[in-house]
RNA sequence: GGAGGCUUCGCCUAGUCUGGUCUAUGGCGCCGCACUGCUAAUGCGGUUUGGGCUUUAAAGCCCAUCGAGGGUUCAAAUCCCUCAGCCUCCGCCA
C-alpha cells in the first residue's frame, strides 16, 4: 500500500494523520453514546418526578446536556478532518501496473499494422485537411463563435458522428448494456465521489453561480446513478452505456494538439460503465477492454493496448488500459479509448453498496470508453483516406450512413 | 421568477395543531416456524441503515437514523430557521 502511494508521489504521512483522526472520531463517538444513554434515562424519570427530586434530576440533566454537546462537536470535528484527508488520498494501485510517468507504460498487444502510404505512392493528409475537403469539420467558425479548441461538425461530419454513436450504442446494447442519456451538469457530490475534484480539478468546468459541474465524461452521472443505494448481488453486474457531451478545460495542455479536433473542450462520447462485485472487477476490466477492441477492430483501425503507468492513472483508477490508434500524420499511436478499474474507490465515496447473504459492502465500479467521437473521426479519416482525398467508410458504419461506402470531397 | 402543499424504518400509512407514555401505528410485500396429504388459506414470530461493544460461534447490548443541516429545550417525528427534492397553480419559455 505504501509503495504504491509513493509511486503516486503521495505523502505517506497522510495515511498516519488519517488513522489518528479516525481514532479520535471513534473515541469521542463512544463517549457521546454513553452520555446520550444516561440522558435518555433521565428523560424518562423527569416527567414522573416532582418537587425536590425533580429539581435534582433537572440539574443533572442540564450538566449532561452540555457534555453531550461537547462530545458531539468533537466527534463532528474529527469526522470532518478524517473525511478531508480521505479525499486527498488516491486509489490503491494494482501491483502489476508499471511504475513511472506518462511514458513508462507497457504495451500489452498490437492489432493491425500502420498503412504504408509510401508504397501506395501518396503522402497522407491530416484529419483537418481531409475533414475540410469533405465539408465535415469547421474549426475557423468554431473559434469565431466559441474560441480555440471548439469546432463544428458539418454535413457529412455531423452524419459521421451520428453513425458512430448509433453503431457504438448498438454494439453495447447487443452486449447487454442498458443505453442511457445522462445529465451533463452534476452537483459537487457526484464530481467529488468519482474522484475528479482532486488533482484533476483544474480540468473541470464549474458553474459558480449555481454550483454545478460540467461533466468531462458520462462516467460521472453513471456512477452517481446508484449513489446512496444498496444493490442486491443478484442484479450484478449492472452495465450501462452512457451517451453525453463531455467538457474539458484542457488546462496545462497549451500548445499541445492544437491543430484540428484531436483535443477539444467539448465532445460527445459513448461510455461503458459497470457495477460488479469487487472479486469480479479484474475479469470485468478485461471484458471492457475486449469490447473496446471489438469496436476498434470493426472500424478497421490499427491500434495497440497499453498498461498505463502509475503516474498517469488519475485518482480513481487502480489500473487503466488504453487503446491507442495509429495516427499516420503523427507517426504515433494516440489514445482513443481508456478502460479503468476503480474497484471500490468510487463506491465508497458515493456510498454504493451490494448486499449478498445479508452482508452489505462496497461494490466495484469500472468504466471504459467505447467511442469518443472527435478522436475516432480523426483516426477514421486519416487511416481510411485515399489518394484522391476521399475516405473509405468501414463496413460496420455503412448501415448507419445510408449505405454510403466512400465520403467524397465537396467543391465549395 | 411568484404562491401553496407534501417528504415517517422496502411500498402505502397513523402520529406533528397540544414536546416526555413514540422503545414510531396499521396494512401490503418479504423471511422463518406451525398447521394443512400440493398450492392457497390461517396462526405465531421476524423484517431500515450506519457506527461501537461483547462472543469460538449463534446471538445479544449500546448509540444514531422520521428528506438534509442548524436552533430552542432537561427533553424534538412534534416548535423555530435555512436548504434540497416532489406535487399543484400563476408567470415565462423550446
């Protein structure tokens, strides 16, 4: 436990402070219980008593009342302190996760191979050039209306998004997920409980006047869906496929991925979310990964799967597998999907529990991207482009694009 | 945005005016047992959640919990304040 906390760069002293606050909470709680029990006894005697006796009882009751309030206050204070410390603590890291920063991932598997454009005799165009020629992407007007990192999907670009979303929801539904359209604005509790108000807080949009947060993923409303609930073990696993807009401030990424729609402030995403028993979480994690691989394979994209390193896990994941698609004009694999096993981390914070054999305990939550629309469009356009600037539509998307097999450039 | 009503231990519900006998009523559902040659019916018992303690265990004890938080009081489901959610009406709007 301590080794993995160090791997995250967290203060080990935090754990000790937490344990001491928790002990203080416990002991003042016991004192409160004892005082309260005596107070209740007096409450029964007082109405029956009279005269001298009653005056005595009332005097003792007055003293007790003050003592109860003091013990209560101390317990509340210790509890708040413990909670404050607890929220600073990230999830425990799975022992097999590679230790290190962003570049210290390990590659688990690779699927397909990057296209050899030299052999085909033409230079690949990037997604923005292709998207503009197809009349699919308009970043200039996005910037005019909303600023940098905003865009319009136009014409066939808009249709492409709808096709992707429909195909993704169809795959998820086929796999047994319940399709969900979720709120994009949530209260602080949901944001905090999913672990987005720690180090990630600077990337979250906040509506100060109303104290609402704009979600960066439907993981947040899908995790919040069952908060403060006890789920019967028989009904697990619960699997939801959420579709929602996602908002990200992208603070600290100035100058990174500024061209096109690879990194944007607002996009739509289909997300898989599972509630399972903790002992099933690793198997479910692999299942989520398999569904992501099925999706990317269907789109005929070359990709690899990485085991994300400790420093890049975020607060809530104990392990994270990313699928990275090959982006020809960048000559690199880039993240398209991400599957995280949060085990009991979010469930504890959101008070989501399961009941099996009369025992109640936290369950595990997992999330995995199925289709983050703009990045998927980037990968599709670049990988399936043809020498004349048209783009081939993979088989699985054709039913959702009116049977269209190729997207052709438009003259303006 | 304005006015009013509501929120009770799975669901429904009594209790709130008039603070203590509420250890929260009753019904439904559910669980167990008994009886009935199956099922049903009937009878009896049980049935919120969290924390702490005792115990080999089974089980038991204490505290909190009547939408949330605060206040008044020796004492709050009950009185006062703030907030949230739901419902109705008015206004506005897609």
